[in-house]
């Protein structure tokens, strides 16, 4: 059964990302910019902090670091975040939100794509700051619960201390087909297992100078957990391809991934193009053809992963 969560725009300036202003945020010579943020400088805190928040659509902003995306959706009744980064980057995410003209205290929902620390690691602080409701699938809430239990058993001794959100009665357990609504904005939930047991994906409408486009964010874009995980992932990709044939905007939780790199440029390559966009030019993020190419690539990734994991499972142990 479909459920709907409802809570009864701010005008902002566009911040130009630091990577477009100087060499510090530029790509390494043998990498794309997205790959540099994810790979060679993935653990370089200073480099990650060089990325300012930026606007992509009328109602969508990137407010995270380069290794993992954090998204902000302004609505008529407050802010929705998708993912929350982790320490030591949470202050940077909050500053990016403020620098774009928004107040983090207006965040009403923090929706988490899956139960890995780099996605849920800032949610506890954001919840404390704003009273936001955190949304995850039950399977991935359990992953966060397990993380909390491990922390209690073995308290971290070194900073930065990573914090996990403790769910309470007002938080959301996302189910397939749910619609999360805030003001006039709605996001439809798809449960797409395979990367984790309960990865969540979201379909919603973005607006480019008032013109609507269907966007989709795949919440777990590479398979994990052996043969069964690979089969679940393949089923998720096939289902999304069947149910969402008219997606125009593919949104990425990581701008670069080794197996499933997005065709024709990730988030940051398209952002560079967006900065030089002339009046009347299309938004480089509106690219239905690349979305379709990516789904084909994900199926290929899944097929190979299943073959490889099947071979590992059948090989004799030493």
C-alpha cells in the first residue's frame, strides 16, 4: 500500500564551486574531475573541503563533498536532504547550505539511500539541529542499529568520532511505493536491494527555469554481498528500467565509481558545463540518453559480478 508523508522558496545565489576557480580543486592529469574527488584525493580532507555547494536546478543543490554526494531540495515548507555525509565533513555540508542562502534548521527530512556511514554519518547532527525526521528502509535501519551497537561495545578513541542516528517514533521506515511529501514537493520511494539489503532510490521532479524534468536517484549503484546480492541488484536494475523508461535526469550518489561510471560525465563534469551554459542552452544534467546507457552498463556490471561471485563460491578453499 502506498503511504504519503506530509508536512504543511527561498531565493538564493548560486555559489561557484571552488574546483572551477583554481588548481587546488582541479582534476589530476590522468583522471576526470569526478574520479579525482573519489579516487586519488578521496581521503584528502582539504581537497574535499574545496568543493562549495552549487545549484543544478531550481529545486536541487549539491551541498556535499566530492567523494560522496549530499543533496538539498528546497520546498514550500522547508528543506529535504538526501544523504548527510560523515565526519569530518558535516560542518562543511551545513556551511554549504548556509552559503547557498538556506538555514539548516529548516531541514524537515533527511532521506538516506543506504546504511553505509558515508551516507548516514551526518544525520544525527542534522536531526539535533533541526528536528528533522530521518528516513531509511527497515533493512538498512538495522545496519545503522548494528553500527550503534558496535560503537557501544567498542567506543571510538580517536577523533573524529562518527555518530549514527538513533531512530525514534517520528523517524520514517521507508517502504517501496511510499511517497514522501513536503509542501508541494513529493519523492516516490523505490526499494532497490543489491548494494545493501534495503537500498532506497527516489524519483521526483526537478525544474529548470520552471520547466519540469523527471529525475531518478539510484540508491545503490553497484552490487555487493556475493551471488545473492548480485542477483538482487540485477533485479533492481531491471525493475527500474521497466518502471522508469522516461527518466531525463540521472542523479548520482557518487559522481565516479570504478565499475559503474556514469556515461558522458558525472556530476562534476556536468557542473563545469553548467557554469558556461548560455541562455537557451539545455541543462547538461538533462540527458535521457545517458540514463539509458547507464542502465545497460549496470546490467552488464551485474552479470559480470554474478559470474565472478559464482566462480568464487564454487572454487575449492585452501
